[in-house]
C-alpha cells in the first residue's frame, strides 16, 4: 500500500505545480459526516453498483468482446466508462480499507478487460461488437477516447493503490496505439467528450513517458478550430487559449479545463494559464449556483449566459460538480498563495453540489440537482440508462481524503535550503500522515465536529525527519472573527483572517496543538441583482452548508409562500437522531395566504392601500442542509426564500 504514496510524490517532483498532493491513504477520516459517507460508499454504494453494472450488461460486454460469451452489446456506446469508473472507485476504496471480496470482483474485471483488448491495444466493446463500424470514425459523438481516458485513470488508481500492473499494462498498450494513430498527418481530431487529456498526462506522470504528455497537448491545441464540426457543446468553437468564458456542455468544459491545468503543471504555458484563471473567475463569479453547482440549461446540459441561474430548472449535473472540483483542485495546486478562494469553492461544491447527488442510504442518485422542487416529484433513482453519475460519485467519494492536504517547498530566507509547507485545505475528524518534499513525514490528529462545529484542533503526533516546517490552515472566506491558539496561547487575530490561511512557521515538537476556532453564525445570502430568478430572495447558510426548506419538516402549506423577515432570529440545534446527525435551523417566518382575488387570476392590479403584510400569518419553519434533502417523504422543497 505504501506504493501509492511514493508514486505520487515521485511524479510531482518534475511538475511545475507549486503543490504536491498528499495521497488518499495519507488522510484517514475517523468520524463525522464525510467519514460516514465514505463508509456507506464502501459498504453499500460500490457493491450495489457492481450488481447494477452486471444487470445492465456493461460487464458482460467485455466478456463478449473477449469471446468468452455470446450475445449483443448492451447499453450506450460509452458504457465501458461506467465500468472503468467503478474500477477506479474500488481501487481507491481498497487503499483505505482492505476488502477481499471487493478485490476479487476488481481482479475479475481486470481479467475481463485485459482479455477483451485487441492485439494492437485497441479496446472499446461497442466498436469491437459492431465490426461494421470503423474505429475512430466518429470522434465527435462516440466517446472512444473518453472511455480510454477513464480506463487510464482506473489503471493509475489501481496501480497506486494495490501495486498491481495488469490494468496499467492494458492502459499503456492502448495509449501507445493512440500515439501512433493521432497527431499531425494522422487522425487530426480530438474526442467530442474531453477526458483523454487529463488521463494521458497522469499516465505520463505514472510511467515517465513524454509521448503521452505530447499527445495530450496535441488534443488540447487542436480544439476550437472546427476539427469535429465546431460548436461549444463539444468545446470545439474557440481555441482554448482564447477562451474567457465557460460555455457549452458543463461536464465536458470542466474535464477539458482540468486536463489543460494538468498541462500547465507540466509545461510552461502562460497563455493557457491566463485563460484558465479567467474562465474559472467567469464560472465562480457569474455561472455557479449558490450550491456551487454548474450547468444551468437542460438543453445541451450546458452553461447558460452570465447570471442565467434558474432554480427549478437547474440542471447542475452531479458529474459537472465533480469535474469542477477536479479542475479547481488543479488550479489551486498551481500557486503557492495564501488566498483560500479556490479551496473555499471546492468545499462548497463537495458539500452542496456533489453530496446531494447520492442518498444517505448510498444506493439512489440524482443526475440533476435543482434548487427547487415545485411539487415533490423529484426523487433520486436507483440507476440510469446513462449511468455516468452514479459511478462518478462512487469514485469521487472514495478519493475524498485526497482533497484535504498538500505540501509545498520553497527557499528559506537567503539560503539555498528548502523549507517545507504543509497545507490543510479541508476539515474533518482524521488522522494524517503527510510526506513532505524534504523527505520526512509529519503525523497529526485533526479533532473536530466540522461542518457542524467550527472548533478544529490539530495535534502533532509524530515527526519523522521533518520538524521545521510551516503549517497553513485554511480560514474560510465566511469565517469572520475566527481565532487561533498554539499550545493554548492565542495568536494575533490577523493570523486568522477570513479568506486566507493561518500560517505558523516553527520548529515543531510532538504534542504541539494548533486550535482554529471558526464562528458559525447563520448567514443570509442574497444573489447578484442580475440573477433575475432570485430577486427578493435569500438563502440560509451555516458554515459551508446551504440550507433548504422541505415540506416534510414544515406542514404549513406551500413552501413557496414562506417569507423570511430580515430581523428574525434564526437558531441552530444539532439533531443527532435526524438524517444521520445534522444541524437544523429554526426560525419564525411569515406565510403568505393568497387573497381570494388570485383564485382565478394570473395577474391583477397593485392595491397601494393594502399593507405588505396583509394576508400573512406567522409560522415556525425548520431548514435542513441541502446535501441531505429528499431522503424522507416526497414533498416540495426550496433553497431560495422570499424575504422582506
């Protein structure tokens, strides 16, 4: 299992990224909401998804392609990718908690995949089972390289987590075929669904083969010139280095940009770097929901115009949220800065845009994540014909600890010596073993009830050749009046400024404890005035969590008629017996009762003599975190509340 740690650190040594990742097994979640989600993912989600993939015929497709069974291909042409994502999820899960049954299932799939691969390295069960169709003949629509990319990511994860090379060998053979099939004078087209770019770069890191990195750069460079017919849905409308806005299919856009960020990690490309930061600003400042979800249009599963963010018709695909985290994480790794806005965005997306995509039971899923349910008809489903989201959620949750920490190294003063920095980006009750770039390992315990409570204690429990380093702990941009102590002595308030990292450079000793105390008042959030759908409305947030109102907790009539006064007190109370243990918000609000004149009218004249409060009654309302909505009885839900 130690192989995963050494590979990641070795492969980041030549990277131009400022940060090196701390491996998944370096952060072990012990308790709290995220740990519970990981445990459910391991016990319920991954095993049940294997059964679903078998029932859907996606596993059998590989047996058919290998000549081990008879029948016809089942599912979409890109069904292979769902199997690969499951294999990646299983690999990350195994590095956290060994499971012999899961390992047997995974090894069985690896054998099937290897058996299905053709002699020249090609592997795509749809094309192999439709011999009349020529491979790489429809690069715009058929997702061959998208599937290949997920194969490569699964292979890399499997190699890092188990040390096995069987699946990695399959990925390498396919990648070698691609290097002799695509490029100038060969096939001069990218894939209509980006994914291969980031996978090839990661495979280059894993193997040390620059040919994969060169091919990834080629795929990035030829986009935007109409090679696959143009159109922003395929990310083929504008050359990437000239792009300034997020457009087109949301998942494809963030996957593409994740690959582009990986390229900037490896090769100096100031123009591409600038374009990526401008696009990330456009997404975060004008095209993201308050939950962090992206992609506002059902048509094309696409980004809309600036500030086009409808609530009940929000697409906000679960896969898009995952892709956004993948991209923003790579952007964050590029710079050694103490500005926390990218880590803040990642946190918001994880809690409020990714986790709502799966039930607390771990076996039902949302494809879209709207912010309002008008009639209670929106429920998670056990599976989808296009099952990209379930397997994507499983692999993401399995590797959640990999987003918690990173390490950097920089010159120390005027000397040539290197000084390690350890960055803590996310918080949960956890044990940490963080390998530094200087060759040491720092062990620590993080004790907290976050996100329900803002008290975070980090105790140094072991130092292996790494006593002098700088600790950087994120202070979220919403964390006003945060305080910090070192071994009980309060640090200056300026050290715990919101939107930055608490920075402590010292010679550390075992037993040192840093405590970061983040107040968690209930916050009222309003949208930019140009977000027309949210005019006159607000959202309740506490800590990183967006809250919503469900009919289940509020048998008061239509939740759309709730009006929240500005000056009303909102209280928070933890309910350990409710939905796995959540903090519930409660307050008094007004409930508007439509006047009789609205019974048969859609519009009417304004009555200037009528008080704004006419027809309103006072009610008690309760709000729950949006990430756990739709886990009980069906009923209307809303995130945005009218206010006065």
